[in-house]
C-alpha cells in the first residue's frame, strides 16, 4: 500500500559516502553491521505539525 508518506535511507555508512570514496578512505575495509543496518532501516517523516492526512 502506498500512503504517500515520504521516506529516506536510514543512513550511509561512512565508507560509502561520496566524499570519503573520492579520497580513497576506507578502501578495502568492510563494516558488515553498519552496511546491513543502512540497507534495512529507513526514516519516516515525523514532527509536531504532521496530521493524519
């Protein structure tokens, strides 16, 4: 079901962020827990002014 709620990726692990990739940081490193969490989690909108609609 699509209720029209926006969502976004939970977070990007540091080793996958473009700024670090360009500089070669974390090259060859693996962080399986952070990588798994970033692919399974997501943020839903929240705030005091949100309504049911």
